[in-house]
């Protein structure tokens, strides 16, 4: 449904409930009756459900229209509404007369307070606050649940960032500061999914694994999906896990070690959306090695990166065989699932030579 139609529909609902309210005496002067509030919120919920996939612009249009409908009794009294919701009366009046554009980022910071002030039950107040923040669900999702929602609905990294910060009632600057997202990673996440096609190599790793853990993601598959979203803009991999299994089973024994490893590392990079073998080494290090491993001289990550880069050279023994810790870490990164434990051990043995 177009944004204008959304506004029109909720405006009609709000107008109808306001007329019914004037025909009877409300228990709380200035507030709509509970059944009218429930009807308006249900209409906003239906508008969200009618979207084939989540679209931030349409969600913000629903949020603005819902706010106007719920606060319709205070339409000509911005000072009174300001006391209720916390938004300044000047801002409310400028929104009302169209002098400034309605800002859902500002509304979301005060949506919980406003929903409680309307006298709604707790369950309905949580949903109304989320809807006024452009969030199409009740309550709060964990990092894993949010990632699942984004992946299952085919959304991109921009939508993930948008939903995550709106759920926390923060603007982009506040959320980036809280999560410690580097500028390069942020630039990648807010770029369109097809950005890489016209700017090859511009998306990189940029500590995506560390940021994924700050999102509360712990499972290797979840971190891999987040990394793809952050570096490619979409969670759809170019190389599937079954492709890695097939290549290892069919080519590892028949090809020279350095030829096979060069091809296998390329597929592994594509699987995780990484631009180079150096970034692959960083991702393996961040995801697999313990935090205190860097204190050991024998576990120097720079040596690990150099060893992976050297796989393009002729078949020298030191270049195509990895130390035990690195081989097992790379095997665990490649095949993290419980069903692949035998394959993981085989990969580790192959890398150790």
C-alpha cells in the first residue's frame, strides 16, 4: 500500500473514533476509549502485515499515521500533548502544520512513554510503541531472532541496521557508538546490495566478526550470515556449504596441494564474502581463536595471514602445510556444523599434511 494511502486510512480510522468519543463521556478526559485505541493499533498492524516484505519508508509512514491517529484528541493542543509524550511542543506544532518533516527517529525515543500514557494494557502498549517506531513485532527480539527475521524475509544489511537501532530507540549515531561499528563497516552496511558490482573490492571484512558478537551472535552459521550481510549487503552466499563439501571430496586427493588449496581458499572467501586471503585469515582468527591467543608468539596472526597468502607460490612444503592450531581453526571455520565433524577432522589432517 502506498504511503499516502496508509496515512489516509489511519486518518479515517482516527477521525471515526474521535467522533465516537465526542458522542460519549470518556473516563480519562483527552484520551480515546480503549476499544478505539485497540481498533487503531489493529489497523496499523494489518497495514504492516499487508507488506510483502519490510520496507523502512512504508513502516515510517505507518508509524507517523498511527501517532497522528492515537493523539487526534490533542491535535490542536501541542502543549498538553508535549507533557504527555515528552516531545517538545514546538516540534509537535511544526509537524502538525507541515513546517518540518515528521521524524520517526525522534518519535521512537518517546514512543514507550506515550504508549503507557494512553492507558493501554502492557502487551498492547509494547506493540503500539514498536509500531510507532517502525517495528512490525511485539516486544524485543534478540540478535539471533533479528538476524533470522532479516534472512527469512530477504532483507539487506540496511534493513538489519535500521530495525536493530529502532528497536533500541536510537538514531544511527547512537547505535553505531554503542555497538562499536567501524566507519568502513558502517559504509558497507548502508550501501545497497549491488554496491560491490560497481565498486569491486570496496567491501571488506572490517571486523565484522567482532561486531556480530556484539549483536549477541555466537553460532558460527549466524556469524557467517551476519558477515555476508555486512560485506555483501545480502545473506545469500555465492558459494554454498555443499559446494565446499563437494570440492573437498572430489578434488583434494587428485590435485596438487597448492593448486587445490588456491581453489579451495577462493571458494571459502566467496562463501563468507571476504575480499582477500588476508581478510579470510582475520575472520578465522576472530571467530575461532580464544582472546588470549594473541599473547603467544607462536600464534602470531600476521604469520597466519602470510602463510595463507603464500599458497599462490610454487609447492614449497612450508607454504602448503599449516601448524596444528591453525589447521584445526581453519577446518572449524570451514565446517562448523555438528554433522560435519568427520569432514572437519579430514580437512584439518589435510591442512597439516
